[in-house]
């Protein structure tokens, strides 16, 4: 039985109620003095707020159905240890009057850090499952700047101070643990994934704790720290932010894997990276001006490492830009520009070695009807699947590219004659071996009209109902309202080889395009191979001087000459009138289907 509406509303806003009540409690906490009888009320408020954050996290774990509970479980346990440390600290100071440093509370405080850090690492890995080298490098630069500042102003003074061993180790352990927490926090912020309200609440907890911890170490170093000062308000606010994150309904979104995407490089991020890169040389200059050269080597080392990271980062950006420039954004295949560059390089090798190369053009039959009937998103799904199938059946070293629109191209090396026709046929069969499944969003797409055109076309064939059901436009609707359809997809293929069918790359493209056009004019779902140039043996059968994949064509020319009174040899890209199907069907082979 579903929960009443008032209960659902309460659950969705309980985090806000918790946060508001907690802030009011912090204001009340500040009104009580740190000495005298009323400090007991102050102590109770502090401990209740600290423990409430752990309780809120565990309550959120109970209410939410998380795919991976480990990150929040570790964070909750760390907060329990932190709350116990708070209790021990105030009991030691106010009840037992023990002010020794370090003591049991410091062990509990330091012990909560590893649990929190591991929880954040698991959360970050859950959200960002793909490799993010750019984010890792950016985070390393921010962390290096923080390490340098922490060493100069927090850690080094403690190391050089005349402390007892345990005092020195504890004083160094606090900033060291904060640096570890800062490192994973930076990785979480710079990583992929959604950023719901729970994300910002968790980030607020990290910011408050790191800020208060840093000020605490500075005050301990200067001897100005007093129990119950304004740092308590910062720590308590951080605890409230953590509890609110655990109670927020979007807590579950933080553990969901992020979809792969290209991370945006905002202007703020570039400014922050530039500032981080300037920290080391600025500190180095300040140290030299002050005449304090004790940490000169540390500043120089950090500057050198920072410079290396910047160089690696720039090299990565250059590689990303080049990859994006040669990769089609939809299909992941190479772009036409990349294909044309590779063709020119391969043609040079062919002329030097006397080998051969082939160009195969693949066009999805009746693709426009797919877009018209099912929408462009469905057409994109078809193109993506066709690209995947082409990659499956191609040889290593072949270049598969999206040539334009619904047209693909394959550049294959060291092939001539019948071998080229066999490769082209393998591509045609690989694409058309089974229907393509497309997913249509709700609402349901109306049943398509009955076919009036020719059969065997990708868009004109009736969609096949998934899971073996009757052929219908209704398809199968999922729980989310999406509809799954199976569409028969076929391709027409035209191929030509260098030097058999052309003497340069421009003529090669024209020959392959004429063959493709002849295959489409003959009924589609066919393979056509360009005609051989005089004096070139392409390794096929004798077909009156023209080879179209090993079949007798009765002397018809599909290589750019007159076919039954119709010219199919105009230049690529020009306006061409289709030849009569009965005049071309005899010159194009349709291989037997699998």
C-alpha cells in the first residue's frame, strides 16, 4: 500500500527540517558561556548535534535503496567515531579536567579520517567509472599547491618545534590527514557525475571541516586555541551538512555511475588551475625576499612537479582535440577528413610498392524513411548500430569512416580484384544479417501506413515486433513507457580499387561512387564493383571488360559509361538522374544472404 501523501512530503523535506533545527541549536549553543554551570547545556547541545549527523546518515541508508551502500556506511561509521571523540574531548576537559595533548580524543579524531577518506574514494569510483586522466591531473595540481602551503605554514613549524615525540607526531598527523581528505574531495568535485543537492551538502561538510581543522592547527601552533571558540560553530555546521546530505532524497543519486561524457572546461576552472600553478613560484619568491631559504628545495621541487603536470596536461588536451577532430561524434568512426588524408598516404605507398588499395562506400537504404517515420533519434540509433556492425566485420588496419549522412566508407589496403568484392559483400551481409533494434520514447508512435514501395528497404519494411511477436508497428513497451522495435536494415555497397579502377584518389572516389549509385539503381541491398581500366587485370572473371564481383554482366558498363542509354558516370556530387532499374539490375550482383 503506498504511503500517504503527507508522509511522502515529510520524507522529502525532513532534511530541511533537520538542517533548520540544527542551525537554531547552534545559535542557542553560542549563547551559553564556556564556564560555570550552564556549560553543561552547551556540552549536551554539542554532543547531540555531533551524534545526530551519524544518525541521519544511517537513517538515510535505511530509507534509500542504494546500489552500493559501502561509501555511506563508511562515512556514517567515521562520523560515529568523530562524535565519540567529541564526547571524550569535552569529558576530558570539562569533567575530568585533563588537558594533556595528545590524548584519547586525538586518537578518535585521527581514526575517523581513514574511514571517511575510503568512503569518499569508493563514492568517487562509483560515480566515475571511466578513466578521467584530465581530472586526475587537475586534482594533482590543486593538491600540490595545498601540500606546499601546508608544509610551509602548518607542518614545518611543528617539525622544527621543540616538542615531545608524541606531540610532534600528532601535530603533523592532523594536517597530513586533512591533505588526504582534501585530495579525495578534489577528486570528487572535479569528477563526473550528477550534482544534486546531496552533493553540495556533502561538499559543504568537507569545506567546513577542512577550514576549521586548518585554523585549529594554526591556533595550536601559535598557542591561541581556546576550547569552545568560534571553531565549534564551523565544525557543527559541517556535521549538520553531512546529516542533511544523508537525509536528502538525492542521496541515492551520489552512488549512481555517471554516463560517459566530455567534461566541460569552464572559465572558473581554468582560473583556479592558473592560480594553483602560480602558488609555487609565488611562495618561492616570498621565501627568497624574506631570506628564509630553509624550505627552498621544497618549493623548487613542487614547482618542477607542477611544470611537469602542466606539460602532461597540455599534451593530453592536444591529444583530445586531435581525437575529437578525427572522430565522428555520433558513431565513433573516423571522419571524412581523416579518411581522405589516409587515402592520400596509402596512394603514395601503392605507387611506390606496386600494391593495391580499395575504397568501399556503404549507403543505408531508404534511411530517410526511418527518420520520417520514427524520428531522428531513431535514425541516430540505426546509424550507430550500422557503424558497430561495420567495425565487427572489418580487418585490423582498415579505416572505417562516416562519409556523410547515412553513408560510410572503408579504406582497405593490399587488396585487388575479387578480394575487394568479397570484402564488400562481407560488409553488406554483416549489416543486414539481422534487424536493428531501436527504442522509441513514450508516447507510443502510431502504426506506420502499409507499404506501397519496394521491399527489402530499411525504412520501408514493417518493423518487427521484439521477442518473436507478430510483425507490427506497436513493438514492445517497457516499464518506462519506451517502445522497442526491430527494423530490417540493408545497405547498398559500391567498391573500387587503385590502380585497377582508377589512377588517383579523386578517380577512385568517383569510381566507388558510380558503383554505389549503380547498386542503388538496381534495387538496393546489392554490391557493385567498379569497372577495370584498360590493361588492368583485377583478378575477377571476364565480363566483357567490366568486373562487378565475378558475375557476367553481358558487356554492360557500370564504371562510368553508357548503360542502356543512361549515363551513370557524372562526377561525384553532381546532380544525377537514376538509370532505369531494368537496365542496371543485370550489371549489379546481389550475393546470397546468410
